[in-house]
């Protein structure tokens, strides 16, 4: 168990660089299962979730070399013996379920623990299973595991009831090695889907239309190795931009793709922040006077990302006036409200809507991180608050943010990590 002690009230100033995307890296690591040739991935951030995905692949028989300093991952999935990831690994991270499609395509059989629910919602996998069933796979659920098999996947026309990111990725990966064409309608359009498609195409796949709701995949007999660099992490970028504005600082965030952040940039501008592109891949974010309250609704991309909703709520908690946050993607993503309230925020949750009455300031308090992005929100609140905040269960942050304390400290933040276990002990076994 780690906690962070934050001495708030210091405006963050300076320049900070964004790492490679977690949510792009995870499916691309899973995609390495589709070939027996080496897959080299550049820009892979050193995160707990990445370590978990590596452990899942190693458990399946992959040979993995990870050079954290150079953010370089080399994976060879040669002969894959019959193996099944442990429930412990899969329960740590829902994205482990992304090995389902590649394993079915490559091995024709798979046994995976059900990822089950998690803190931010029930998060079922029905869309993954429905799509793969349409391609000729059969599934049974036995003792909390999904047992899947196929005599050979074939292309199909699949309509997703909801544009699920994970289901789009699983189906897209499986379809690359299926017989014939797969048409995926109402597909997710997130930039991470495009990055995965680009990687698959560089392995010899034929994926057309990624980034739109209509993706066509022509199956090929085999895929080869590749070298692929992942896109920058738009959620990390957004969190840092918000940190600049919320602390009334002035930051330049480098190595981001402004196109991926349009909804956040529009909301920041609407709230009165100064946001300007200062280079092709850099944005300056600074606070104007006190931010103005705005209304926010999370949506699948290109709508406002649910992964930035908790962090934006901190801006509203400190804004002039009353704003609302409507969460449409996950049913239980307001768990950060409790911590924010104990820091003096005035937030009323009514079902999927939170009404946030802005206050002139927040005050430091002991708070418990509820989940990854909720932890980021409480960290931002602690950086802006007057006095000391103790963020308990801060290890949620290490799932999605790399060298965070060091980088925030380089911008002036005063914070210290206190580990109850030896340094990096959480990474053991992965
Ligand atoms: C991915 C992201 C996560 C982000 C989310 C939404 C990764 C590793 N994680 O998660 O950070 O918050 O997209 O942008 O990329 N659903 C079903 N049935 C299914 C699948 C999903 O009902 O079979 C529901 C979920 O419960 C949820 C919604 O669809 O309410 C969105 O889930 P999905 O887009 O699948 O998110 P993930 O891929 O799990």
C-alpha cells in the first residue's frame, strides 16, 4: 500500500512530456499473440497494467523482453503450449480479456477467467462473446471461466449494441485471421482502435475504416512480425493539462496529439482557461481568472472521455457557479466524490448526474483513492487545495501514470510517496 502526501496550493509551471498510451499498448501487446514472429513495440509506458499484460502473455508461453528505460517491448509468441491465465491476473485488470480474440484465432481454443465487475461498474463482456460467436466460436461459462473454441473463425457482419472499445478490439484482432470478410458496425472510434489497426496492418492484416463506426477486416492466412510505436496517452495528457489549470499554473504539455483531445480542449476553453497550441504536438494550458462552471456529459469518442471525467470534476469543484457532470459510459464512476467532498467540494450525485457547486477553495484532507482516474482526480484536488492531503491507496495511480511524482515535482508540486512495502514491491510476480 502506498500513499502520497501532497502539500497543496502551488501553481504548476514548466514543461512536461506525455508517455506512450496505456490503452493503446495493452491491445497491441495482446495482438502479438496473432503471430509467431517478433513484435517490437516502442513507447510502452512502465505501468502496473502493462506489467500485468506482460505477465498474462508470459503465462501463455510468450517470450517477453521489456527495456523500461527505452520503453521498448519485444514479444515472441512462438509455440504456445496449452495454458490459461490465472484468475488473479485477469481480476487485476479487465484488459487481460483482450487475449480472447487473438487466442481463438491462433489456437482455436481458449480458457479465460471472467473479468467480472470492477469498481467503476459491472462491465460485462457480452458484446465480445456475441461478436466472436457470430464468427463461429462457441462459449460456455464454467466455474467463473469462459471456455471458448472454434473449428476456424469465419468473417461475419457484426453490429455492436454499444461501441465498446474492448469488444471492437477483440473482434478486430480475431477477424484478421478469420476466413473471409468481417464487417463491424457501430464500432468504437477511439484513437487506440486506429493505433491497433495500424499495428495489425503492419503485421500483414487488412483492416479498413478503423476510426469510423464501420470497420471492414479481410481475413488473411497468417500475420508476421512488426515494429510499431504507440500513440501518446491522451488521458495522461488531459490529466496534465487539467493539473495546470486547476492549480492556477501555466504548463506546456508536449508529445500529445491535439486532435485526440478536442472535447477536453473545448470544455477547458468554455470554462475560461487559456489553451493554445504552441507547436504541432504541444499545448499550453493556463488558468485565467477563476474557471467558470460548465456542463459536461461523457460519451464514446469523440465525445468527452469518461477517463477524464473525475479530473474535470475537480475543476468544476473550484469553479464559479454550478456545473453538472453526466456519466453515460459507466454506471458507477462517481466514487471520487466522497474524497472531494471531504476536501470541501459541494457535489450532489443523483443517479448518473452530479451537480457540482463551485467553491473558492478546497482544503487538504486524508482521502482514499477509489480507482485509477478517481485517484488522479484526488491528486489534482490535493495539488490545488490549501494544506496537506494524504492520498491513501495511491497505488491505483501506478496502473496508469508513469513516474508521476517525479514529473509533477519537476513542475513545482510538493509531494512525497510513502510506501508501506519496499520500492516497486507491487510489481513482483508480474
Ligand atoms: C476501455 C478503456 C477504459 C475506458 C473505456 C471507455 C482500455 C484498456 N480501457 O475500457 O479506460 O474507460 O474503454 O472509454 O482501453 N459493455 C457491455 N458489454 C460488453 C462490453 C462493454 O455492456 O461486452 C459496457 C461496459 O459495461 C461499459 C461500456 O460498455 O459500461 C463501455 O465499455 P468498453 O468501451 O468496453 O470499455 P473497456 O474496453 O472495458
